[in-house]
C-alpha cells in the first residue's frame, strides 16, 4: 500500500464529535502513527475533544486502553434495575413492547433534568493529564457553547490553567441528554451545536494541511466557511455502522477502532471497495475480462455489444459505480463476498478477495 500523503509535511488533525463512536478516531490515529504522519495541532468537538486531548498528550496506548475498557456506567450514573432498559435505548434496540417499561424512567430523567454524568467527569480526570497538555508541542483546540454567555466558543486548551482543562473538555462534550452543571461558574453545551467538525479554528490559526476525521451522525452540524485555496483538507470517513451515540461498550469500541484503522488506510492509501478494503493489483483489462466471463457464463448467447453497451452500464448505474471496469468489478465482487459473509475487518488484495469467493457461485452483480 502506498501512502498518498506527503510525510515530509506536518499536519493538523480535526476530530468530529460522535459520543460512543469515538473509538473510531483512535483507530484512525493508530494508522496515522504507523504511516509516519506527523502532527502539531488537533481540534475536536465533544468526544473529538477528549480524543484530541489524548493526541495532544501523544499517548496512543492510554487512548486504546481507555476505549477498550469503556462501559456505560463509566459515562452515566444509573440504578442497577435501569441498566437493561437504558442499554436498549442507547443501542437502538427498543421494541414496541418495551415502551411501557421505559415511560417511568423517561419521566425520572426529565424530573432530574438529564442524565447524571458524574462517572464521565471522573473518567476524564482519570485519563486526561492537564499538565502534559500544557507542556505539549501539540496545540489543542476545542469547540463548545457557553449557555451563560449565549455564544459559541473556540478555545485553545493549552492556554487554559491546568485545573480548568478537564472542565472545558467536558464542556465540549455536554450531550443534550446530560444534566447541566456549572463548570467554572458557567453552563455549557456540546460543541456540536455550533461545529461538529472544527476545521474553522485550524484554518483561522494558520494550519494549511489538515486531516479531518468524520463520524457519521444524523444531527451533525458543521460550521460553514470558505476554505482558502492554499489549505488542503484530506478526509477519513466511513459508511459503516459505528453503533449508537450513547452505546458505550468495550465490544462496540473495539469494533469501531478496527474500522477506523482500516478506513484510514483505505482513504489515505487509495484502497478500493465500499464495504471491503481492497488493494489493487489487477489491470483494467483483467477486470473487464473477468466481468465479461462472468456474464457470459450466465447468458452465453448475449451479444458482446449488448453486454458492453447496455448490461454493464446498467449494472454500474444500479450499483452507483463511477470510474472504469475495475471499479465495477470490485463492486460486483463485494456483493458476492458480502453474501458469503466474508470478514470485512481485514485487508484483501483483489486477487485474494476473488479467491475467497466461491468459483462455483457467480457474483450477484452479474445478474443485476
């Protein structure tokens, strides 16, 4: 795999908010370290701010350990008899039959004005070392909203007093369901309300080469501004299911870290595939011939002109494929691999993936 970034440059990293999906960013970070990517600034919102603090500390092992040990009760304080239903809610597994059991708990949360996140405060203070951030050669910027002052804030954490750092990291991560409490005498809300992916603060502070790590979310709001022509932003993102925003579990976090690690290589090393991670070795001609062979085994009497001018373009449109015959071949191959249940959380060469798919079974795309 060939890295498509210039390793002679030093980058700034932008980390999007996403709650329990934050393990994804740690997986990307692990890949960046392996690739030899240097960074001197990190910006983050919500969980991106917390991961950014660990990046500023340059402590990847601590980040991995923290996410591998994450649990819901390290974030939210709840009664033991509420655990099962609360887990269903945060993981999106609520059934209609469960609704009547959840109503009393919902009213209890409303009465208490939100979920108690005392465990999260303790977790942040356990994991984050404010002194190391103050002494770091990495600038850390976070986004939050001051409800007291009624304005959005972009803060350089390195400039804060050491005893303020954990409070302001929490300020960036105050999810709407959390019980509001004053931090430093003021009320704050999740930075995602103003900028879920804080690129603006990096550009404003003069950083020209940025790697932006995106986390999918329905309510993400990114600050709109014109990125200057001399600024380059390279994105790492995913179509994978990273779990619910409050689905804090070690199992899900480990999966998300694995996906982030693979996505970083996919996006920064030019791998192919939307559901698998495929390194290219085949030529365009080889891929074309394999597609033709696949179709003709099913419909041997189909004229080649009809196949090339009608069937293959129709398959590309149905599968949403842009590019050449190689891209179409990979999309068809992925359908067959997914149908067979082949492991998605690993790298393949195109020939390895082809070999893993049973030769006795045509890829589904050939029949589209």
